[in-house]
């Protein structure tokens, strides 16, 4: 399997067992910097840009086996024998797949608001809306927000997505390849069959109290020693909505690992 060299940010002092943070779909390492800086008070933290996201290279394949292979190559390239892994949404599926296939490289596993299942929703309408954005004629970011408003009514989510819209030499462009994203979106909502693989060590799953993404039956079937914690009054973006509670859960788990 062909791997790519992942872009990353690093926080904290190097130590024996670092924490690798893996972002969600259409996000990037920059979305995790504030959380990473807080966790770096007790842990050396790497925040990665996954393939086709952030500053990492583009690749025609975007699925969980390829993302896990990239993580393994990153660890090998940085001399990391074992790491704690924290993944949110798409990143949560990536680290679950990694743990199931390379358990000997996992010191600890934390999964944020996702389960090892295929979901019924589709990203097709969202990616279509991004593709239709007239980037060639947009003069400022406010115009981009307004043009996307009908397809993405939530302002905070629009602003999140538009972090992928960059300005160079007076022209806006997408730093993500929307054609590749569109072709692979079904892999993101899905999760490959794990057969009889199980990860039998402790895993922390953190869910939003208002979110429906944590399928507890599916979690325990693959991660029988899982601990599930929910942060009240939060949704899928729990680490943004309640960073204090989120960092406290993660920090306590790492200290006990």
C-alpha cells in the first residue's frame, strides 16, 4: 500500500510515549491546536493532517486502511514505537482501524463521537455544495459564507468548512481536492468489515450527550473493554463545545494509562 508523508504540528516536550491526534472529515490539524496545547502540558502531542486534508499531500485513495498505513509510516518515520491515539469522527475510525490491525503499536486509544459502524447519511450534498461555490468570482470570505448559506445553514459549520478555502495571489481556491473527496466519501461514512478482530484492552469512547453517533452495542462487539463517557449538552463537535470537560477526560485517561 502506498503511503504519504503526513504534515503535522508538534506541542510539548518529547517523551517516551507521545499522543497522536487525528482530525475528522474536512477538518485539519489547526482545528485541534488549542486542545493539543492544553494536553501538551502533560504529554508530547503530534496533531496530524490526514491525506487529502490540511497541508498533507493528496492521494486518489481515501479509506481507513490507507489512513492507518499513513499513521504507521508516520510512527516509523519518527521513531515512535508506541503511541496514544486520539481520533474524532473520521479520525476516530482511522485510529480504531489502526488499533485493530497494529495493536502492538498502541499504548492507549481514545475515540471521540464515532463508532465502528457504517452510517446511513451521505456527504454527497455537502460536497456538491462546496463544488458549486463560484471560487473564481468570490472577492472575500463573507461572499463565500453567503453563497454557501442555503446549503449549509449553520454559520459555525460554514465557517469550519471554509477554513479549507484559501487565498493566493488575490484568488480563492480549495486546498482540498473535491473530486477525490467526492469519489471517496462513501468510505468515510462506512467502516470496513473487521471479521473476528477485537481490541481487548481498555479504550475510552467520548460522546456528545446530544449526539447519536455512539452505537454502544457495536462498540462493545469490537472493543469489549471499552469505557464510554458522555459530555452533557454537547453534539458531535464536543471538543469545541466543551473543551474543559473534553481535555479533563482525555488528560485523566492518559495519566491512568
